C-alpha cells in the first residue's frame, strides 16, 4: 500500500507543478505586472478553473490519448510500479524546480523522457516500440507546433487587407474575445495534459475500472487548480515580459487555433505539447521573424534538455530512491 500512496501523492505533486507552470501560458496577456510583482491574479484563477474543467472533461474526450501515452505501449517490457513511480517523481521534481526558478517547461516532454530513457536503461533500446513511438508520439509532438505556426501565419496573411483602413475593435468585444480565447486555451490544456498524467496514476489503481479512471483525473483536476492559484504567478511573471504585441483579433485567433488543434489531438490520441502549439500559434499570428525564430528555438530546447534530464532523474530515482522506499 505504501507505493500506491506514494504514487498518488507523486501524481498530485506533478499535476500541481503542471498547473503552476502552465497557467501563465494561457493567461499571460491578461496579467499586469506592477513594481512589486503581479497585480490582480484573477486571470490565474480564470486559467486554473478552465484547466481543471478541461482535466475532468478529458475523461470523456481523451480516451485515445489516455491509451496512447500508456508506458506499456511505448516500452515492450514488464513494467512495475517502481518504474511508473520514478516517472512521476522525476517529472514532478523537474517541473516544480522549473516553476520555482520561473522557467516555463513542457510536462509532456518531461513524462516522455522518464518513460523512454528508463526503458532504454533497464530493458535496452530494442524494448521500445519504435514504430508506435515515432508515428503516434514523436511525430505529432514535433509536428503540432509547426502546424499551428504555419497554419495561423498563412491565415493571417490571407485575411490581411493592407490598403483598407483598420477598424477599431469594440471594447466590449475585445475584452470578451481576449478572456474567451484564454479560457479556450486553458480548457484545451487540461484536456490534453490530464490524460498523460492520469494514466500514470491509474497504474496504481487497478481494483476496478471506475476507480482507475475517475480518481486519477479528479486528483489531477484539483491539483492543477490549486497549483495555478498558489504558484502560477511565478512563471506567469516571466511570461508577461515575453508577450507579443498582438491585437485582440490576432490573440483570439491564436487562442482558438490552439484550442482546436490541441483538443482534436487529444480526441484522436495525438499527444501534443500545448505549450509549444500555443507558442507557435502566437508567433504565426504576429508574423514577426524574431518571434518565429524564438518559437522555433523554444520547440527544440525541450528535446535537448527536458527530455534527457528527466529521463536521467527517473533512472536515479528507480535505482536508488525507490530501493529505500521498498525497504521502508
């Protein structure tokens, strides 16, 4: 029972860290930074609430993604609870550490790193289901942000009318669209991220289908909301300094594109990084070369840093930390 309890606690901590690190990515443009830090944290509550609702909705929407991101599908070996617990702990440590130092990171890459590198270390390279991993996981994870960037960029160019005078946006519509696009992005983030975490928690709850399905999602939803409210300001402060100068129409279209693409990916079982899809959509909406280059660099870094780093941490947990837990 000890390892079961440890697994659910680790799931809660990972989801809390996910909410803290990710909420600002949805609502950064709604936040204001004063001399002493963020002033008015209603956007964090707004983003956290819709991320939590998306996490619960994922039970019905993201069944295929839940099945796709199962460690047993990626690693063809006999996986035990210590393997899964090491993934949860390593990803939680990485995302929480990044949150405290105010750096946005990808939870998806963190979890994937823990699965893949542990699989290689304990079972060998041949243990990985390479066809499944390449087509069902790596391809959408790498291609989703590029699709968002290129798609939104081309759409913005098609609807642009350089010779026509620009109409002023109605203040009420601008405000509604701004908050609405942030809510849609946060909701999609929950739909996309929750199953990747919940499937790890379900590993410890095999008593019956109801328990193994609903309890992990409920833990994730509660933790995401709590993390967004309690610690979301840390990464959000960093992100407010990087907000691109988009008008409300551009921001609305970038948010809708992110929500549609990420939600469709979750429904179809394609694991996308909401962080990078949204970054690509925003860069595409801006059309600025510097923002596009920054977005592309941001897509590469998790593959080179987050994925291997979390994998190594997971191996250390599995080799040393969990042995101590087993003896307790």
